[in-house]
């Protein structure tokens, strides 16, 4: 299984293996994560496969997620599940701290995907 975040509704597979995935994060069987269609979804940004091993995305002891570089924050956001309240808190913290547009935009995108 792979953890995939879909930015739109997607149908993968054929016959008995056919599955529909709504907007959000899902555990997708490996066999559905292959082929030109899935690769196009990833390339276009409609599907984001979580990195299985993202050591650089882990904050150091005593720090928070938002202390990381923007790139590492974005990786961590894709590989974890957050509640809407947690995401709203992260938006507030980011806006009063570093206020990085890419991070704020991704947080709002994840909030919209939850709704």
C-alpha cells in the first residue's frame, strides 16, 4: 500500500480491482499506483505519493514542524494526516512567524481538501 493524496476524484484499476478515490489522503494498493494514468496524475500534481522515509521532515527535539525549511514542511504535510483545527493552527503560526507563501498556500489547500 502507498499513501496517496488526491487533489481531485480519481478512478483507478479495472474490473474487480476498480476503485474510486475522493479528494484527500488514501491508502492505495501498489498495483493501482502504476501505469501512464497514475504517472500523469502525479506529474500534474493531482496525486501526491507520500515519501515512505522522510528523515529530513522530522523536527529536531524541542522544535516544531514550521521550524523546518519550506521544502521539508511541504514534504511533512504530504506524509501526515492533520485535522482541520490543526491545519488552521499551523496557518496562524506560519503567518505570524516566517509567513512563507508556499507553506500557507499548501495548508489552505489541505484545509479545502478536508471540507
